C-alpha cells in the first residue's frame, strides 16, 4: 500500500451482513482509490464482500465490545489517509461525499462536515424505504457543537495528522462520537461541504417522532451530556448557559460555572 491515500473509511460492523453489503456496494466504484478499514466485533465478514477492495483493505476481527468506539480507534491507529470518515454498517455513505475527497484532495487541516438524509427503512432495501427529511447543516458551527451534536457518524471527516492521539471514549454509554468531535474541534476549524454525506436509517417499526437510534439508552442521555460537558469545558459563559438549559430539560440542575 502506498504511504498515503486521500481518504480512509473506517466501518464498524456487528452481525449485519446485508447492511454491510449495501454500504460496501456504495463504495465499490471507488475501490483502489481509498483505504478501507472494516472492523467486526461479531460474525466473520464474508471474504467475497471484501475482495474488491484489496490491496487497500484492512480487515480486523475483534471480540464483542458493546460499542463502535474500539473499532474506530483501531482504524485511527493504523490508517494512512489524509482524511478519515467513519461509518456505521447500517448507514450509506453518499458517492458525492466520497468523491469530494478523492477528486478535490483538500489540504489537511479541517474538520469537514456535510448534510445528511434521514430515511425510514432498511439500508439494504432502499426500494421500500422512504425519506423522512434532509438536514442542511450549512449554518451549523462549533458553538452549536458545544451545546448539542447534529453531526451523525458518516457526515464528518477529520484531517488525520492534525488530530494526533484524539480517540473515541469507549466508557461512554452514548454520544462517544460527539465527545470525539468536541476534542477534534479544539485543533481543527470546521468547514461545511454543501453535499449529502450520509443517509442514516431509522427502523421501520419506530415512530416518526423517534429521532435517535440510541433510544434504548435514553435513560443514560442526561448523564452522558453532563459527562461530555465536564470533559469538554465551555468556550464562554454564553455556551455554559445554553448547556445548563439543556440539562434542566433533562431534570438536572447544574451550576453554570461547572459547565
């Protein structure tokens, strides 16, 4: 493998072969032009799914970890791409997002982020899925990120060299990607790309009001918010006030000076 490619894509997967196949199918036209990491903490991924991505492929099989942080960190520790995109196995990266890094080859030094689609259905059966909404993040800034995270995994890419040893925290029950973004935003300026980065899928049986796929861990959200705020201190008093307001909605009253 050459020393550096424009892009590394790190996919974490857990016993969803049909979803993974659909995601890899989206990436197939770019095979050989980017570096692919597939980290499985479940069943062994079929060799025929991965074969088209040789020789720019690294496949890692790990014990079940209970979350994607370990897999993403393994990818970060070994990848060589100028930029790194992470993706869950049940989402679909959009070709225009991947093309941005392969064709324009942006210089290092940014936290790029794109728009995204929310789709009701299964990623491996888009013919029966339906669009819920398209999210335009052109007005999203680091100040918004410091209060709440609107960037799903797959919709952001980090400049690898500038992020150094920044890693995902596996001890968080939820929102480990948000913590990672908050850390990265302290060393990289955020820059919006006006394209669709990823399509994220909500389960068909879920209600239209379900915005988060972490609903099974919803009881942990206020405590993870508080942990994230304390790990990543406010940029200024205005953001601290906004954080305190968010926590109050969860029923947590925390002094502004602690945020």
